[in-house]
C-alpha cells in the first residue's frame, strides 16, 4: 500500500501525551518503528486530557528519540491526522485493545492496520549493557537536575530532610537473610571437563534481607526494632549479635523446621560466578505468628513507621500481615512494603493501603498477572488494587517510574539510574525502599522521597555487599556539586 507522503516507504503512526518519556513509551515506539519503514509520532495538544507539560517541551523530548523519524504537534484529535496521513500501521498500547477506538474505522477505511502492543518486555536492561561498552568510568553518580526543578525543590533541601529522620521510631518486619560473599581466585579451566576452577581467598558476611532494611534505617538515624523468624543455628546468633551491636532491638523467633536463610555468592574478577541458597519457603506456624504479632503489638505505641520487607520465604503470611496492618492503621502508623520475588512467587498488592510500595517491574506485573500492558497502565491498576498512596516501579539500569494519586488523578514521572557503573546491585532496592519510606514519614512528598531513594541506591551499588548506608554518606553526596546530565 502506498502512503500519501510522496513515496513508497511504509509508515507507522503512534500518538499520545508523552508528558514524561519513560521506558514503557520507548518499548511501544520501538515496536512501532519495527512495523514500517518510517515512524511518525503525534504529540497531543495542550488541552488534551492528562497533559501536564507544554506541547513544545513534549515534542522536543520525542524528537530526541533516535528511532522516531518525524514528531508532529497535533492540533486536532488523532483521527483527523490519521485520515490525512493514511499510515500503513497505527499502533496503540495493549491496554486499549478492549476499549472503543475511534481510529479503527478510519484506518480500516483505506486498508491500514490498527495494532495493539506495548512492545517487547525485557527485564534485562539493554541500555545498561550498552553503557558497559561506552562508559569507561568505574563508578559515577550523576544527579539529574530537571527532576527537582519540575517538582519545586532543590537538592540541598535533602540535607534537612535527612536531619528530620533522626530519632524516627521504625519497626521492621520480614525475612532475615545472611549474605555471604566468597571472593575467589580464578585458576582456569579444568582439563577433565569444561568447568571453571576457582579457589576461595576471602569471605565477607552481611546481614541482609529485612535485616539489611533494619540496618539501613538505623544508619539513617532511626530508633529501630526488628522482628523476624530464624532457624536454630549459628547464623541466627551471628545476625542477632551483629544487629544488637549496632543498637537495633531484635525479636528473633526460632522455627526449628527451617535454617536461617543464607545466600552465598562466589565471585571472581568483580563478577558473580555462582549463587547458592540455603532456605525454606513454607509459612511459619500459627503459634509463631501469634508470638510475632504480640511483639508487634507491644512495639506499636512507640512506633512511627512499619516497614514490611518480604522475600516470600514464609515470615509474613497474609493472616499475619492483615493482623499487623489493622491496628497500625487505627493508630495512624504509616505502613510501607517491599515484596521481592526474584526467583520465587510473590504478590506485592497483598500489602493493602500502604503509604509506599516499591516493586520491580516484574513484581508489579506478577501482582496483576499482566506481562503485556504498558507501564503507566500497570502502575495505575496496581495503585487501585493495592490502595497504596505511592508506587515506585524500579527498572534496574533504566531507573524508576514514580507514581502517585493526587486529586483523583494519576501523576507519573521517572528518574534515570544515578549510578551508571554499579559494582554490585545487591541491596539497591532495600536502600531505596528504606530511605524513601522514611522520607515520606518525615513529611516529604513522593518526588523528594524518590530522589533521596535514588541517591541512596546509587551509593549502595557503588560498593560490593549489602552493608548499611549512613546519613553522613548521603549528606556528603547531597553536598557534592551536581553536574547537569539531563
């Protein structure tokens, strides 16, 4: 079919508001570009529903995308422009497939196709892999400046926000993990079979999982109490001694049917070669749940914030989550939750009516059983299902998508990853979750809180291991003169 643009090259067309161009948009646009020889993108007028930025700014952002051939300012509904352009393919997000689409009649009238897809879903960040080849810096934290400008704050204000966290009373509940890093010397390839041969030269042990969240909160100045379930073994004793020595109050409940969860990482030449997990997944007994709940109830009158840090290893069955949440909400104690499911199954939406949820994209999609719909629609649906006030969807090397409901409408923005050369991503989500939740409890809005959380994550991945952050480290980075990389 010949288009009306003067040659025989086929055209794909996409339209939208494009307030903030986030990875979900890039997937959609990349998919559309693969459907034809040229990609034309229409940017809706300023009076279109949901528009929050001037059209010229949005147009400039879209034009900066390499695989967009033409970006045009729409002065009318997209249907009229489509009728004049007559593109071969019109692409819309998968979430529009079952809705009424006014473009369908127009497109089919001249033999075109209306295609619904949100693009190929990748949990691995291609952009981060590309940076490995193009960016020679071993570790660099880059603080974007456009984000605080958009949301009316200065980076220096985060220093005062960190100071206001001192003395906050935080209760952490969730799975304890012992993280062991075994550094090895690579000897070479076995002559008997194709196996890499290493010899261990150093082992470092960290208290991770929800224990790491507790340590982060303490490092940021909070008065922390930590409730968890452990095995009857030396690893539980090690964790208790380590956390207690930091001044964290520990309520450890022994479950003789499981070991204390332990994860070993064998590393050589700054790369992880193998991970070995020692754990059980089954839920703790009703008797242990009752004892844990009693400890929470004793702590509740002296609590400002409860952090659920769930790794889906059995410490937080739904019955216990509900029993903790109800009196906390009645006492107006803020709740925040992170439910990690990297190699297991979890549902972050089961933590209802929290102030903050921080799933990865995979965890957010898993909660909705939806691996096709665009990211913005996923965020809106997850907020509705969970009743959360704020939602941060983390996107590994692509940064994060920040979402909140204000005056009944979804507001969305994104932050890139601040650290372009991470050494070890373990603990990044925990530091983001802890610092953002504490910032919200201290009175920050989600934009300031997420910026502080992104900065904490950038610091965390600049080193190997899940050692806790401190307020001093964050203050030093806040005071570092930023370079505008927007």
